[in-house]
């Protein structure tokens, strides 16, 4: 069965977002179980990313992984952690999504 490399990258992004959210919730590792869950999420993230970059050019995969992760975790910070964002900052996040979608649409991948 072939696994889509973009699906693996999507999974890596989800686990990176989970890990970062848990890292914030751990309050600087003052809550060790949450901190350990954060580290476990990052481990799964990098495991999936390692497979994704065997089929997606590493620069493209990293740009999408980092960009989408930054954009979504910024929105989570705004909604869940009540951090402020300006209209200009929201516009910049939108540009990150546009770039990630453009990279996805213009990059050929091989199946695993």
C-alpha cells in the first residue's frame, strides 16, 4: 500500500502543533507529564517528517512544515492562549498559507 508523502507531512505538522501547544501548557516544564507528552509529540513529528522528506524535496517539505506549523500555532496562541494579533500579523499568516499551498501544488512527489 502506498502512503502519500503529503499525508505524512500533514501528520508531522499536526504532531508539531500538538507538541508546541503542550510545551506552552507545560509552563516551562513545571508540569512534567505535559512536558513529556510534548517531547513524545515532537518525536512522532520528526519520525513522520523523516519519511516525508524521502519523497518531497527537503527544502519544500521544511518550508511547508515550518510555515503551516507557525501559522496554525500562532492562531492557536491567539484563540486558546489569548495572545494578541494585529490585522497585519493575520495578513502575514495568510501569506504563509498561500505559500505553503503554492509549494504543494507545484511539487511532484513519489509514493512510498
